[in-house]
C-alpha cells in the first residue's frame, strides 16, 4: 500500500491496515460511534448484505465478514482534497468468495473488483464514508452462491 500523507489519510491507513490483518476490533476503533457508512447499491434488490446505509462500523463489518471470505485487498492510492484536509479519497481492489448459509465458501462464487471510498474524518476518527464498487461482479458471485445453496 502507498504511504498516505496528512493526518486524515493516516487514520484511514490505520483502519485499512487493521482490517487487512484481520483485527476487526482495532479497525472499528477508527470510526465515530455515530458514523454513516453508505455502500452504494440496493441490499433489497440484490441480496448483497453489505450494501446500503449503516450507522455503525460494526454492523457494516459484520455484514461483510458474515458473507464474504476476503482473499484480496489493496489500497492503491490515497487522495487528499486540497480545500478540505478532513476528506480522503482512496481506491483499490478487493475480492473474495461468497460464504454459504453454512458459513463455508461456495465453489465458483468468487469475485474481484475495483473500489473507491470517500471518507470524512473528524477529531481523528472516521465520521462517514461513501463506498463505490463494481456491484455487477459481486452480484454475479452472490447469484452463484444462491443457486448453489438452493
């Protein structure tokens, strides 16, 4: 991962590093208690549990952890906004395999996609984030998992 510059970007880098190591409790510590997380896409229409709006990082992370076994995560770029030192834009690639109802990976239900996150950091903690990623690639994997679980 590239070295971020600026205090807000270092907060985001710390959260990503904790997430990448599997230390979810530490990753959660970087978020405000009343955070707003928007993962663009419709949970209702797709069945992808980590899409939508969440008001705690724990709820968002739990939805991810319970539905996907991550096998790839990289943050390739940190962009700080010149007129707003608390705004950080990151982009990278992530991927995994969808977990079935039994919690085991579903054969052939894997995906890899690009993502972009737009963060706002307040008082050294993440106040909100908007996440954009290739929901078509993820939906395809979730559709395969749904058929396999039927």
